[in-house]
């Protein structure tokens, strides 16, 4: 990143005990990058290497009154970082390792509320390391979800211990919680260090690079594929992670991706069918505008009742590989899809931590925007882990950008909009129990 | 208004000594003839005031020394370090004793007036040592790191400050006799020379003035930054506070102290004030700023500085000589300068 910012970048490493935090830390410290790095660690004695400066911190969280907003900060960090700033030898980077159970909020907020911290250091990014093998057991814990929600970079570590399908499903689940984080897979925390350092996660300029992928719409299904079906074909699957799965069959005009895309709207309508009794193995599934919920307690075979042979799209609530699902012809051979794709599902495992992206063309009224953001942060601040936005404000030539942690917001005016681009506002909220519709509606009320 | 520039300083106005880095604290020996100074990472230097000769340099702690305090009775120097130890040295730098308080940094160290009790704070622990370094008692019940300590001028009571407020104790035992609580993280303490008030600076950019007898507290806010600079004048009437670019002086005379009275704002600095010190002989206040400027003020008579010293690096510590005839000024680059005001 090209920057004139001479403040010392700070990287925060979070992750459960055993996720590979220390391995990554050691990698960062031993790799030849020519940087002088000061490490502040919480779990004493873990870094066992000969290194210039490792300071043990005794995590001390306290509430701070910052104007009208209360937040928690790390008092021990303020003292340690102040001391580091006084040293004659300057460090190129500071790494803060948090305890496995720590919520990254207070660490991040420490850099927002103390002017001296802000003048001398810049929070570069929060890197969360996830143990691909064991994280499923920890997803229920608030700490893991919060660490994922806060992250700018997520390292899906120890991927050698799980198969490809599990890696993919884990990545999708993490992405649903935090859609703006960069996710990398690693073995023994072996990752290009440029991907975890100099992330620019808290740069206001960087806030503009909101990843458009999660501004995509969500669907009631996760997968769709086009098949050439004869009469006598069946949908066969094994018992899977859920006891039932929604499915619908849609006739389409051709075998390609565009025909599949044409079938999506119909499928969404089919899936909205609320009257869908459980379909037991052996019972037929028709292309009749209904949603079928397959009873998969023991797996089974479901005849596909197509009146005439032809091309059909099958849309499934979950990924076929999660249920070992396939389409079997009358002669017992497996029918392959001709085109298929995954969709961003709206159900995504019912995690209460999620990302909400808003993208709207058109100018926003400054007063209304301020009122809305203020009230949002005051009322929902504790549940909002990260927020970012690039906004087209009426009468303002430059982009208004903001980014925040809980209730604290950093704002500025960035590059001007050019004449040949649409003034499109983009916002991202990552938090707990967020109401997408309410956020969308709240923002739209600010439109001129 | 007299102005002094850095160039002429060394030759015309005293002496200058280079320490390893950022001068953290400086302390005058009880006889006023030596000054001890400690840098952020470096050793402790003991320097003769008369000519700036470095008498000794002490590698006082395995990691850095953090704080120093002269025993007013014996003239020995106690030091606290990042190693959690309190050590004592002769004025020539010979080791006397070493006591481990806790594993956390020793943030504060202070002798009572009689030089019998040395209070030391390390992490959440407070220890009371005797003049030989033996632990009289210790208290581990604070909720948060103790950031500063202050004795009552008579030495019969000790105040400590941490997150959540102040605890007061007798010199004789670990149980607090009073707690003055507020929501906020206390950073520094100063007990007025007349014993009436305890001033506390807070991370939340506020100052508290506590009536020592009753525990009643007044809160002052509106500071641009956290407040780490507090100084009482010799009589205990005036309290100077930092917390930004404008030193503020509070008149605490009268039954209600500073309550309802507008403070005097000393405007003239163009950076954050990092050090405040009153002359021990006159009501002259010295303020040092991170832009390298030291102003001298006579707050009760004039709004503008009565003198200005221009140095190049951020001022980090200021101490007056006992007779008020000169100033010791430490900076962020590790220079310790003596400024002789009689010349």
C-alpha cells in the first residue's frame, strides 16, 4: 500500500488457543522481512524464540467515557504502547496477540479513543485464525463468532485435516458471518505474510473497497444444476447434516448457464411455497410449482415425476455434496449436470452473526444520514462489530467514507466522484442479530 | 519578554547531558546537589548539579527502570523497574538492597516525608517497604493496575489511584480507610502541600479534586486530552493541570476549594503540554510542551509567559532546583539540560 502515513502499523492477532496463532506469530517474526517488530502477547511464554522485544500484557479492560459514548478499552495496552513510543529505536510494526477468548472490540477501540494512540499508531488489521478442524465445535461460542466478525483477514488454518467439501462449506459459513474479510486457507499458518500484514483494514480510503460479492442477493437455495431428464429418473441422496432439505424442479429452455439463470426466478417463487409437507423416500417430486421438503433422516430415492423427457433445473436448499446427492436414470446410471452453480443462501446455518450489505444509487441527505447513523450506533452499537461505508451525499463532490467499531465511528471525505460514474453508496454492517430489511429501509429513508 | 534559544543554552545557561533515550523522570536528591534521571529503556544516571558531571550510571533493572525516588532521610535512591523489583542505591550507585514486589512493571514509587516508608505499586499490588527494603505489608485487592501513589505531606496516609478511583490507606496497614470511586481510569495523583486536597488526572480527560478529610470530590472536565500533568504550588493554593495545549491553574483557596470558580488558562503553547512544575520559592509555573518550548508563567499576575525557552525536542520532564534558581529539563531525545536562571 502506498501511503505517507508514518504512524506505526499495528496488527492484532486473534484466534482460539491451538488455532495456530503462535505458529503464525513465529512465522512473522522469523521470516526475513527486514522489519523490526514489537510483540505484545497475552499468553505468556508462548513465543519461544529469540526476539528483540516481546512484552507480556495482563489484559485489563475498562470502560471509558468518550464524549457521550461509552466503550471499553485495554488499559494495559495504552501503558505499554505509550512506553514503546518513547523508545529511541522505532519499531516498524507492532503485533498484538490476544488471548483465545478475547473479544477484539476493546483492543480496536483503544486506537479510536486515545488521541496519542491515534497520532503515533494506526490499527492496520485484525487477523483471525480459525482452526478448520475444530472450529465447528466452537461455533456456538460467542468468542469465536465475534473474532470472525471483527476480522479483516481470516486464516482458515489446518486445512490439511479436513476434506475439500468441509473446507468449502466452512468458508461459506464464515463468509456469511463476515462478508468483507479476506479468507485464506493455510497449513501450519503458512501464508504469504503480505496478506496478513499491511491489510489497511481500518484505513478510511480502504473502506471504499467494499467487496461487491456479498452485495449479491441471497436465495432460498444454495445450489442449482441443469439436467437432461428422462422419465424414470430419481433424486438419490444419503442422510446428511440436516433431517430435511428443500428442493424444486423447474423446466428450463436449454442446458447452459443462461437458461439456469432464467430458472432462478421461478425457483424463488417455488421456494416461497409455504405449504410443503415432508416428502418421504419413494414419493414423487414434480415440476409443478411446489417446493418439496425431502425427508432425509435415513436418505433415500425420490422419483422425479417429469411428464415428458426434457431439460430441467433442480434447485436444492443445501449443497448436493453435503447429502451425497445425485440424479440417477431409469437404467441406474448417474446423470451429470450440464451447468450448475452455487448461490449465496439466505439461511446460512442460522448463525446470529451476519453481514448486511447495502448498495443504492442516488444521493443521501446529510442531516438524515447523520441522524440515522447516530441513532443506529447508539441503539445497536453493542451488536455492531464493524461497519464501513462509502456514501454519496447530496451537494458533496467527494465521497463520504466512514468505518467503525461498535459505537465508535471514524469519518472523512475521500476522493471526488468522477463525472462518468454513478453515485452509488455502499455500506457494510457486520454484527449480531441484524435486521437486513430494517437497515436497508433506514438507509433508504436518507435518500434525497 | 525574555526568550532563550537552544543554541545558546549549553554555553550560556548551564550544562547538558545526553542520556540513552526519552527522559522519563528526573528527581532531585534531598540535599539538592544531585539529580537522578531515568530514560525509557536506559539506565539511571546520577548527575552533579554544579557542573553536569555524570557521577554514576546504574544498570538498575534487568529490563528498563521505570521510576525513581530519593529517600529524604538517608539520601539513598530507590528505583522501580519493568522487572517488578524495587532496588536501592547509594548516591554513588552502589547497590543496597533489592525486593521483588510483583512481576508487573513498577509504575509508582514514593517515600514518605520521614523516609521510613516506601510505597511501591506493581500491577494491581501495592507494597509498603521499610528503609531496608523489607516488606511491611502488601495489598493485592485492587481491581486494576495502580498507576500512581501520593503521600499525605505529613506521611501518615497514602493515596493510590487505579481504574475506578482512589484508595486511601494508613501507613500502618493494607486495609483502605476510604475509597473515593468514580467510573474512569485514573492516571496520576498529587496531594496538596497543605494536605487539604488530592488531585487526580484521568484517562477520560477529566480532573478530580478530592477533599482529603471528607472524600467529597469535584470533577473538572473539558480537557482536550487525558490528564497526566498535575502540579501544586508550594502553599497548596494553586493547582496546575495539563491535558492538552493550555495549562490551567485552579485556585483552591477557601472552604469550597475551586468549586464555582473559573480557572486561569495559560494560552501560548502550540502542542501538548507534557510537564508542569512550580518553583519551590515563588509562584512561578514552568510548563514544557512537546513542541520543545518551555514557558514560565506567573499565573496570578500575568496572562502571558514571563519567559520562554526554545528547545528542539519534545519536553518530557521539568524539575526546579530547591532554591528556585534553576530548572532541569528533560526531553524526548534523551537530553537533560540545566538552565541557570540567575545568569
